[in-house]
C-alpha cells in the first residue's frame, strides 16, 4: 500500500498530476458554459462550405440551465450566536464587505455548479486581514477525506506571474503550506504547459500552520456539473438546428436542372460561338427563358421542415425534464404544457435549487469561520456563525411580496415574514423595525398636532 504524502513537497507531484488529469473535462464544460460548444457535425463534403451554419446552429443551453439555479442562490446576512450585532458578526460583515464577497461567492457558486467542484480560499494579507478568493478547478485541486468530502487533506493552487515570467504553486497540507516556482513558458496568460511538467523549486521554507488548509470546497450534490450529464442531448439539439438551417438554405437556392431530351442542347450558336448556359438561364425577377423544342426545366421539391421543428421541441422538453429546469426558461412558448405538469416541474426545480443552496450556505459559513480565525478571532462553543440565504422560491420582488401577503393573511407574525419569507438579513430587519418605529412616532406627532389644533379652534369659538 502506498504511503500517504505528509509534506507539501511530497504532495506537490500527486496534486499536480490530479489537476492535469481533470483539466480537460473542466475546459470542455467551460466551453459549453461560454457558448463555444463543439460544432455540430456535417457531411465531410460540405464541412468547409457550411462551417458558418455550424456556428450559427449552437445555442448556449448550458448557460440557461446554470443560471436557472445560480440566480436563486443569494446570501442575505451574517449572524454569530444568533445576533447580527455580535462583535464577531460585525467582523465577519467587514470581511464580507472588504473582499466583495457578493461577487466572490457568485463566481464560486457558478464554478461549482458548472464543474462539480470549486474552492473558496482564505489567505492573509500584508495587513493581517483575511483575503478570500474563489478558485476554479482549472487552476486548483484539493484532496479530500472520502468519508467527509468537505474536509480538505491537501490542496494545490497554481498561477502565472507574467511580469516575473514565473509559474507559482501553493501547496497546503494539514498543518503546513509551502510555495513553489518554475520558469514559465513563452506563451502568456494561462498555464499552457501541464502543472506536473517542468521542475518546481521551493520558494522558501515550509510554513507551519495550526489546523487544516483554509479551503472550502463546493461539492455538487449530484457529483457532476449542472449540465455535465446532458451534453449528448445538447449536442443532439444543436445538430437538429444545423440540419434545419442547411435545409432552409438549400430551399432558398433550389436546385434546377435542364432535361434536354435525346438530342441535348446545342454547344454553339449559329455563329459558332460557345453558348454559356449559366448566363442564358440566369435567374432574375421577370426573366423569361426561350427553350428549344423538347427541353424542360426540372426543379427540386420543397422539403417540409415541420418535423424537424417538432423534433427540436421534443428534445427541449426532454432537456427541461432531465435537468429539472422549467420549460419556459428554455422555450418561452410553452402554452401546450399542462398546469399539473408545470406544477410538478416547478416543485422539482425548486427542490434542486434548495439542495444547491444548502451546499453553498454550509460552504460560505465554513469560509467565514476560516477568515475569522485567520484574523486571530477566538470563537467559543456558543459563537455559531450562520449565513442566512434568500429563500430559493422567492428571489424576485414580485415573488417576495406575493408570498409575504399570503403569509400575513395566514396570520404569520411580521418578523417571521421578514426573516423566513422575504429572506431579509438581520440588519435589514433591524432597519425595518427602526423605520416602523419612526413612522409610528411621526403619526403620533401629527395626531397630537391635529388634536391641539382642534382644541384651539374650539377655544377661539368659545371666546
């Protein structure tokens, strides 16, 4: 049995090899997300002439499936020990603000949904404050406990410094970390050369740390990217669109042929000049052609593309079903969908979003705990950090207030509506209570002024 590595230097080649092995899959999924899916195949003899149609046949279905889920994962607040005013909660809110965590978490969630895994990494800045970055599996890999996949044993993060013309790798282990470097290739930007290639050298001595690597992993609940299981179906849809585009183009330039009979067409005119029939029979509005006796024009028949359109709609329905994405998000014209089918699809969709949101909530909370500890904060047993999330079924203004009105009609307390239905953060709830108190105070002042005014009028009338 192979011995488990224990030092950053021993982990480096192991993690680099695993990262290299996973990068092709990640880059393929990234192409789909960015609308650069592989071109649908055409016939070998028309590949060059129809390449433009191949590009036009692609629709970014992967992005639609991804955004349908990612747009409903929205953090709304931070509390410690149930309070937003706890000193550690205020510190965590400052970390969130300084690191622009709304954008960082957004990138982390989208990468995790796309590629099956993504990473939040806590660094320590020169000022001693926590720095949080979102890292893609294209440049990072973490070895995790097989029984507790959220617990990181070791990890590697690679990047390139073009000014220094060096590649860098940071390797974390349980209880330490170390930085390595190698000369970069002449190609700029991405790490074109494999991470496991070249000779890495230590850029300083190992650093002893207290505890596990400060890395939080987004593990997709399904074990695959949001659209990774549906690439074949996406390809089939794109290929069907290509076939329709090709047929439409062929119909726009219908094929014609001359049926010249047994004698054929004359090669030369009466003066002996060669006849160019492409000019004689040039199509044009109002053109009339004089045909020799026995000569006919043949024209290809119109092809009915309705079966192709119906097939594309069926494929989209299948994609909506297997990806648990509401059909109107993929195909706005969904009038033929039954009410019962729409309800079932919505329930499956929201259930999927809820599972992804729970994974994100746990990961963001763990990251903030790491960030607080990186700044030297001491968290006691009762100092539970919690990140609240906007309910996945109410993320738009219309959905919020429609649900709030229904909850109020059912007798749900106002603070519960604010917290559970509207998904307000503790800070928003506190501000809402303050605003409500100010309104009541203002209304009381106006009523008092009205009463005193009335009394004055009565007194004047009595005089």
